[in-house]
C-alpha cells in the first residue's frame, strides 16, 4: 500500500451543527478518526532564524513576516530571488512555498493563527500568504492561504499579501500539486526557468502512474492508498449532518464495505490537480457524477457551526454553515 501522502488535520474535537462540542465516538467526524500522517511531538525544531517541521521535513523562516509588508505576487517571487542572491539566513535555496506546502502548516484545531499549538514562529500575520501556485482557472490569480483561519482561495497577482519563505525537500508526505506550467502576472504562459514558481520546482512526492485504479464501485488512489466511491454523490445536495447520516446509511447496506466515512478536508484536497480545473482532478480520472462542492468531516474551529468543504471546480478550500443543504457527500475508506 502507498505511503500516506497527506497529513492529519490536527482536529481532535467534534462539534454539532450549532457549534457545540460533542463526544466524538460514533460522530463520523474528523476528530473521531484523525486520519492521515500523525504529527510528531514536538512538531518543530527551531533555531534563531529557521524552523524545521519534523512532520514534513520542510525548513521555514522563523520570522513569518520577513518582508515586513504585503507584496504583489511577482514582488514576492523577486524578494525570494534576492534572498538567494544574498545567502539570506545562511542559505541560497529559498523558495515561495506552493499551496500544499503552505497548507501543511495549518492546524484545524486552532485559529488566529491556525497553526499548531506551541509553534515557535514569530510575527505571524493572521491573514493571507502567497503561494507559488497559479490558479489555473484564472491564471492572472495565484493561490493564497489565510493563516488566521485556514482558508485557501486565489487572488489577483496585482494584489498584495504576505510571503513566508521555505527551503528543502519534503519527506514524501506532501505530493506535488500537478502544476508544471508557469504564468506571468497577467496570466500569460511563460517559460518556467528562473521564475521561482511552483511549475519551475514541482516540489513534493511524485504521483504514481497510473494514479487511479477503478472497479465498478470504487476507485483506489495509488498516491494516498485511499478508496473513494466511484459515484461521487450520495443523495445530495445535503446539509452537513445529512452528509454524515448518508455515510451511516451507506455502511448499513448488505454485501458492501462497512467502514466508509466522510473524508476530512486534507483527504479531499489530496485529489486536486492544480494544472487543470472544472473539475480540478487529474486527467483521465475515473470518477462519475461529479458535483462542484463536497462536505468534509472537518469542523471550522474559527466558527464551529461551519464545516470545511472542497470546491472541486476551482480546487479551493472554503467553509459553509452546517445547516445549509448546499453541498454533496463523497465517501472514502482506507
């Protein structure tokens, strides 16, 4: 079986549709199952200027606001290039993290910042940080991550957000995003050499070929070892509690598997291919009846009556009130 190429979300509590904390046992929520690569203790090793994430192997600037002010996307890439020219903090291989590297820091058990408790970083801004990954659905935009709450969306490259330099290879738990092309700040395709973009480095674990193995009923993702229902919609659109109930009903069917669950938000995001959109899934995927937005089993600790969801056409990570019957349920099992 493939090594687990996704991380635990960090969520250890469970919450009902009103946001009240409830017992996790039997809830079907992320806090009950805690699937993914477990976090080491301590999570980080820090020195004066850098922090090594012992979970991923990545090395981050300890100062999360090294540039002091928000920069436009190309300005952020140029800032990193100057760091390397000057051997900043003793190294010349800094890069702007791609969207998966940036998300790897997120804890879904905390907020403002949404980082693991007792982290050693300084000057963390509770707002948006640029990634090096262009939003293929609109290439004049790039992906950014909100360190206050954990959302991931895309913004115009002419807007100004923070940067957080990273260096070093990851240890196989962060897969490549799939992006291999590079784009300028107006969205035109350009050669990748020297750009500092995600497509130039493609850092992360390579996807196996073939990525998926399908039967009539289910699909094995050979990258993560997860089985997904081939038909991706269980009686949707549903509210969040209805999505959890739909999984319980699926497990009660005779002559089938009885350990299906609603995926956590990191499991859903692991399916995304950042080279494409509508849907943001690898080409030649075998899934059927695809919908735009899927509930995860992960509560938003920023507002616990909301839950996390994957916007599949864009590849974005957002939230929705649990009581709204707007999204769909896609079953997964190990």
